[in-house]
């Protein structure tokens, strides 16, 4: 059970989900990923890519060129997870107004009761 929790923690963090979402359209270089994922630091992007690669969710391909070129892409395992993430995003998009209203009601109730 502990390993399952570790996997869920890894794939459930916001940066991992964003990297998987961005790579869905095809391989990207590091700088392209950084440009597409607003707010991610260089350190956090590097760490996230390394962890996703270790888990087998993406591949890192280095090309022997000058200057060196490295691309990241989803593995079949990563594409399978992306399908699940896409369903979750669809659910959030469909229900975001309802959730926003519930949060507003809860905040109003807390403020009224204080």
C-alpha cells in the first residue's frame, strides 16, 4: 500500500501532470517544456523530468549533435496515464462552476458563524 501511495503522490503532483499534458502533443526539448509550463522553475522541471523518467512515464533522448539536443516524450505507460488525466481534467472542467459555488457557500457559512 505504501508503494501505491508513493506512485499516486508522484503522478498527482501539479508539475508531473502538467509535464504529461504538454508532452501529449509529441516530443519536446527542455526549453520548450519550460516555456509551455508557466511558473515552473528550472530546478523543479529538471527534478520532475528525472522522476517521470525513473518511473518509466517518459523517455529522454539525447542526440549526438552540436549543439547537443535532448528531447522528452511520453512512453506507452505515460500515454496511458495521460488518458486518465484527460478524464480528470474533463470532469474538473464540467464541474468547476459547481465546485466554485460550493466553496463560496462554505466560506460564507464560516464567515457568518465566526
